C-alpha cells in the first residue's frame, strides 16, 4: 500500500487542542465560539482518550499557523465572550 503523505497531521489529540486553546488565552467557551462549535464539543475533545480526526484537524492547524488572522477582529466583551466585529477573510 502506498504511504500517505499529508501537509497536515491526519489527527490531533486532546492535549494538542487544550495546548492550542491555552496558547491563544481563550476559555473553552471562547474557543468554541471562535471555531463555531459548542462548548461541550471542546470539553469532549479536551478529555478524549481517542485521537480526533476530521475537518477540525485542518481548522486547528490553520489556527495554530495563523492565529492573528483568526483573532485580529476578535474582542473580549465584559461577559468574557469573544465577539467577532467582522468576518475574517
């Protein structure tokens, strides 16, 4: 069988996700809002014993490589929620 070569990892881990979120200085709720998923999904990923696969791997890779592109329009409100003031292009 031919070896698969990917420009990004095939999967991510709970620790990888938690580390990225903490480097971005976001709560689970803020991180979930940033990547358009529920807080419960982020909680599940961060405690998973299994590897995490799928489109989220690419999204997290892009967020890790280009955090400023994702966060440049993000402001923190008094409620602690990350609010995007305009769409990211």
